[in-house]
C-alpha cells in the first residue's frame, strides 16, 4: 500500500496531538523538553512517520528510553502503528545548541512498527554436536549440568543469570550450546543468540564506527536467550562492560535468560566492574572441575560412539588414555584422534602396547616428565601440615593425623601413580581398602571444600619447588 503523506498543515496539527500524548506519558517535563521539542516531523501517515532529530545520539536515546510512549501516542492519534523513521541532521556530534554545525549527509534509522528478528540467523551459531545428549555427566560437572537443564526448561525463570566458570576444555561452551538447542526444541519461535565476549566487543566497536549502535542494541536486547562465552574478555574494557551492563539489565527486566561463562568465578576476574560482579552473583554461580577417572572413561567411550566410522578402542587402551590425560576433555579427544590416526597410517592393531608407545610424546608435557618419588611426596605433606612421617605411618586416629594420612594416600595415588596395595604397604596398612576409602573421601572433599583444595595445591607447589631446586 503506497504511503500517502499528510499536507504540511495537517502534519503540524497531528504532530502537536502526538506531542501532547507523549508529554502525558513522560515522567518529567524536562525529559519532554530535552528529547521531543527538538524533533521536527518531516511526514506523518498511518503507515510511516519520518522525524528529524539533531544527531544520532537522539535516535539512540529515544529508542532506548522513550520509544514505547512514542509508539503509544502515534497509535492513539492514527489508530495504527506506523513505521518510525528517524533522520539525523548531524551524524557525528553530540547535542550542543551553542555550536551550530554545517550541513552534512544525513543518517537515517528506520524502526518497524513491530521489531522483528530472524530467529534462524540468530541461533545459527549453535553447534549441532553440542547438545545435552552428547554431554557426559560425572561428579565434576553434575551440578552445572543440572543448573543448565533447569534454565533450558524454564528460561528467564530459573537461575537468571546462570554463571558457569571452569578451566579451558572442561565443557562450558558445550553446555551453552546445549541450552540453546533445548530451548529451540521446546520453543521454536524463541530468539536465541550465542556469542563470545570477544565478538560482542568487536560488534560494538563496529557499530560505533559505522553509526549503527541502534541496530546493535536492538539486536542484543530483543533476544529471548543470550548465551555469552568467556566473559573475562571484557575485563578492563570499560565501554564494553557498560554496554553489556545495560544490555544485561534490559534482558533481565524483560525476564529474558542470560547465561555467561568464564575461566574464573566473578569475584576472581581482574578488572571486572563491581556492578557486573554483583549482577552475576544474584543468579546461580557454578563451576566445572577436572573430570575424575570414571568420568574421563565415560567421555572417551562416548567419543568413540559418536565417531561416524564406529571407532572401536578396547577398555584397557581407554583406561591408559584416561589415566595419563588428566587435564581437560579436549586433550582426551585429541589423544583418541592421535591414536586412531596413527593406527590407520601404520596399519597396526590399536592394542595397549601400541597405545603406550604412541602416547609417550603426547602425555609427557602435562607431567613435564617428572613423577614425584613417594619419599619426596610424603616429605612435602609432612612439611605443609606440620606432622611427622611416623605420624603418617602410625595407627593414630586424631583428626589432624588421619586427615594428613588420607591426603598423603590421595596424592601418592594421583601424583606418584602407586597402586592401592603399594600405598598400603608404604604407610603400614594391612588392607588396601583403607587407601581406596581415603582416596575417594579426599577426592569428594576436594570438589566442595576450598581448604582441602588449597592443601592439595600447596603440597603440589612444594613438589614443584623441590623439583626446580633439584
């Protein structure tokens, strides 16, 4: 239907009616005088409203804070919701009545009657392989997984925001994509967007350089679920943090879901603004730890099942991989790729002997080719906890002695790679089941107790110091 502009006299009259309606909806007279009195109506019709404003800053401000009362007022006057098109007289400078600017090319921003976004374009960044069905749940990630499923089932209601932190390669990004896939499956019309914090920053810079901040804000503040990865990238970037802060508030106020990942807890990210840290802590903050042996084996089996060619690796080879690669999931999957590729190239059987030889250069960097001797490890435990070697080998059940003994058993198993039976013999225990229980207990406590984790890290630091000195 062609646009039929009003005559100038009618335009002036109708715009006066719109301004009267807008003024009644604004909280203060000052807001009306500042943002609407300078507006010049170029043409008015039930289909299209063209308005001239002093500069792009007006466009952004009206869109962000006063667009709703303007739309409502236009509907009251016209009985319809026309498209709103802003034209800026000065595309570069901020409002300054004291310094008139020379004529320059105009900047136009068009706002449809109902803002829309292409859902397929928004959520196309979701990786189809990263779903909940392909995510292996273990003791190291069970709580984070449960929180993500709750968010995916009730976005905007359960745990908003959700903040997941973990080291590289432990599954943060996988969970982000999994949330997006489940929301899209349950709510096909939902607008979902996954983006890294680095890309968010680059898009913001581009929008400023090309006078497209309005489009940038409209893009991010109109989504139903925002999944943003590696938020620590914003540290020290004040302008980007401020833009994300207002985007976060807009989504949260509209009951839209925000999920964020980082490599550290919010309070531990340097140069992250306190107001952002506070917002993140208002929701659910959860972490993912390094997977234990059982989880690593499950991940390896799952990786083999997902391979299109049906890779078959025996359990003893998987156990070898899981025992040697303890860093993260990417390294585990890399080890599988390496072994299968080498076996195919050399046309060899992928047995335990072949795997042990092939993985020597792959696993060595993680350990720096140094395995602490049992004697040096026990000495480090005694030094850190202030106990004697005789105490560790005794049958005493005092709380501090028992804890030191259990910690020593756990580290002997994890760092020196002794068998349960060897550890029992070293510490004068009759039955290796005592060692199994101690290792299991310390392993569980290290996942929930910061003091236990600190003791483990301190002993390892002493080991590294002694190795360096040697």
